[in-house]
């Protein structure tokens, strides 16, 4: 790691020496008032700052990777458990529009599976002028319903694309922006469509959410609906 830091330091010095960006936040006028030696010293000092920041970024990335491994290990057993014992639903989202860059646009969301207790990040894709953009929406399947556009746990969402929790209060009451909740229903056995207009972390206009059971038992469905009541 130290070897790479030295290499980056010298690269930064070379780049800054040829750069039109002036070091240490100086304007062109301030920089041009300096002598050649002072200019060189200022560039070297800026290079040291940039190299230090690079090292800090590397250390942060390493820390995040280590934390990700820890979280993944902690979540692994939970995932194995819920995907064996909990109901799993298949969700398809289509039609309508989603706001992107302040405009309502057509979009694509690949169908996905989600197990009860899972909080999951889903990609929304939008193509315009042959360029594809994407943004994220977090969803969850909790006892009693499917939660669209939840505000996830900040620490978890920085590292993982999905995690397990049954803290419905944390997904609803502890957040200023509330998710759109579709109550669990017997209709999910054959698949059910729900038109959704939502103004939250993302803004949707007349999208259609289709939910059907992918893997479950009659007993699990009845228990879930009983809990809902």
C-alpha cells in the first residue's frame, strides 16, 4: 500500500505541474503573484494534500470492504433461513412513468423476487437519446404487505444491496418519507395488479405493481393475512 501511495504522489506532482488548476484554492491572479520557487512549493504542497486524500480514500474503501464482509457473514444465515421458511413473492413493475431529472419518463424495472423480511435495492432504468440512466428504489416485503420506496437503514444501504430486518417501525415511523404499502391479500395467489401514484424518495405516475406468490404454503399465507388483521 505504501508503494502505491508513493507512486500516486509523484503522479500527482507531475499532473499538477502541468495543470491549469491553481493549487491551494488560489486564483490565477494570486498564483501569478508568486515567484517560480513559490509556485513550485505551492504545487508540491497541493500534491501532498492530494496524495494524502488518495490514501484516505483507499483506507476508507478498505474499511468498507471489510465491513461488507462482516455484514455479509451476519446476513448469510438470515438469508438461508428466510428463503427456506418465509413466503417469497415475485414483483413486476410496469406502465406509467417515473420522475428523473424533474421530468416524468418511461422506465424499465426487471421483475424480481423478494422474501418476507428482506429489504432490497432495485434499479430503475431509463433510456433517452440512446443513453441509459438509472436510479435506485428500495423495497421490502414485511408481514402484512409489500413496501414500495422505503428509506433503508443508512449504514446497511451504504454497503449492501439487500439485508434482512423485521423492524417495520424503522421502515415507516422513523423516516420522514413514508413508503407506499400494498397490504398482503389472498389475491396474490393468482397475481394481483395495483396502480400506484407515489410522491416519496422517487415520484411515480400511474405505475402498475403486480405481485404474486412465488414460493409459499397455504399455512404461511393464512398466518400472514391473520397477522395483517
